[in-house]
C-alpha cells in the first residue's frame, strides 16, 4: 500500500463534505478539504501525494474540466468522481477523461459506507501502477545497460533458443539482432577444444547450476573467435515442458571475447618453439665445424672451404637474436636512445650489400645496389644498420633460388628513401596491416626461421628517427619494403 498518500476531498456543499470526512476516518489517512476547483489545484501545486475525490458540480468550474486539469498536470494522481448524477454516459465520459473510479452519491448517504473501500481499492491500484512503472523503468535501464556493455549477453528460453542478444554480441557475430533471436545458441557457437556437445551443457546447468567455459563461433559469417562464457540459470520449481534447461526457466549468458588472449598464447608457444630452433641450429653449426677444426687429423674432403664464413654467420645469427631481445627490452622499458651523427648512407648500404653477398650467392639469389647522390643524413648509424640488416636479410631469406634482391635509394619530398625489392613469394594483403606487430609472422613463412621481432624493432627504430616503413607486396611476385627518413636540414 502506498504510504503517505493523503485524500483531497473537493466538494462545495459543506454538509456533504463533513459527512464524507467522517466516512473517510476509517481509512486512517489525512483528509484535505477544498470547496472549489481553484482551491483543489492550489493544494496539488503545493506538492504531496493525493487521491482526489471530486464532485462534478463545483461553483467555479465543471468537475470534468478539473479532472482534465488534474490528469494533464498531475498524471500520477488518481481522481475518483463522487456525484449524484446516475448516468452511464456521464460515467463513461468521466472515465475517458482520466477518472480512476466513479461513485454515485445517494441522497440517503448509503454510498458513504463504501467510500473507504473505494479509496482502498484506488490505493491498491495506484501501488500496482507505480510498481509496474518502476519495474518498467528498471527493465528499460537494464536493457540499456545490456545493450551498451562491451561484453556479449544472451538470454535463453527453456529450450535453449536465444530470447535476447545485445548489440555487442550481434556485431561480433556479424548478424542483426533480429536474425539471432529465436535461433538456438548452438547455431552460433560450439565447445572450444572439446568434443562435449553444447546441448549437454545446457541440460546440465538446469540441474547443477552455473557453468563456465570456452565457446568458439561456428557461424560462417563471423570470424572465428573464442569466448569465455558464463551461463547462469534462473530456476523454477517445475521443469518447463519440453525444456532443454530442465528446472531452469531461463539462462543468462555472459560472453567475454578472449580471442586475442588465445592468439597471444599461440604466438608465445610459436615463439618459444622458434627461439629454441633458431638458437639450436647455428649452435650446432658452430660446434660441428669447430670440432672439425680441432680434430688433429680431419678428413680433408669433409672440411668445406668457407667453413670460417659459416661459423661467423652462425655466430652473427645468435648475436642478432640476443640484440633483438635487448632492443625489445629497451623499447618496452622506454629506454631506447639515439646517438645522431652525420654519416654516409650510401657507404653503409654498400657495406651491407657486400656483407650479405656471400649469403645471397650460396642461395643462388642475385643481389644488386642502385644508389645515386644523397643528401647528408644525421642519424644513429648503428641503429639504422640494424634496420638494413633486417630488411636485407629478410629479402634474401624469402626469395627463392634464381630470384633477385635490389637495394635502391632515392629522394622524395625532402625524404631519403631506401627500398628493398625482392622477387620472393610476396605477402597476402590481409597480413600487411599487422606485419610490424611483436612476434607476428606471415602464415606462409612460419616454417622459415625467425622470431617475429625484427620488423617490429626495425619500424620502432625508423619511427624514432621521424620516419616510416612502407610495404608493397603482390603474392607470387614479390615485396618492396621502403624506409623513409628525413634528410638533414
């Protein structure tokens, strides 16, 4: 029952008003009296919670006009007509104008006995209306929250169909909400990394309660994602007929996208595997060849003529790995510094090409340098040597026998550009945007040794110099990595 609600009695006849006040005493509520419509409106304007009992005949206005004013200005205030007019048409008109009830006043006052019951019934209805409005507001607020949250939310009916899906999850599944509601949850997701049937899980939560686990998308239209999901049943005493959820009337599912976490875990596993391989192989070469060199009587035909070159290159491979990790730690700690000094870029490139010429020659890859006049460059030469070594080494590594790698320089809008062009296998277009991420490696080259750090470090160094690296690639034709550096002012 609504507490604190008063009764506003609007009646110009003082005897009728006094009789009504006596009859309303049993309600236990304060009764405020008003003899005119203006007085009644003044009371309502002062504020308060009221049930209004009003006569149709008032000295300053028609009761129906007062009813219209109350309905318009105070829509949450219930009004009950108390009148001697016993006319169905008048009663219908009053109800259409917003009256909550209609009481016919009898000349013998017999209606007064029922007046307190009318007020009680009106108050009960008022409480129901307010509860309904409050629940509607809470539901609307909850719906706004569910639609606005970044986590995915579904509500399932007793047979496992989706009764509600929020915008975030619908967008992740690349389906309009209307195309998802009414379909089974299993149409969109399945158990991740398990042969357990999703239907068995839904049946179990009705009997045993909340379930948490991982589901992955199965919809063709959506990219494959992994979700950390919690399904919570809302129980009922009796199982729903034909319900998959058993004693659960419904279930609420919270979906949190953990695809990136899984991708990082896979990258970490791949990285550990690669680093083990990339250190073990050159170490094996070094140990094997040094064993040959220290053999007192080595078989002449087993010692290759370029044995020292191979040992040096294997050592350089390990050195590059260590440098990559040191650079990564400096970058992540924000401690990478540049020692900028003037240097001859053309000479540095010529030295790099000469250094890699034996590697390219053994692989059967042509290597050429095309450079012209360049402005002076003020930069950290050792750091840029790392960039050149990475890009040139990659170009040779991913170019098949018979292919060609060309290093060329140019001037472009005040910038110095160094292009590393190869005739290798190329890079798929969808891989290029993420090519410079840590540990990221192109799908087609994962069998080739490498940590996936080189390009990340190279781009970081170039950007620290105020430059950039552009990538142009055509699968099956080749790739061009272009370093853009600001020339000296």
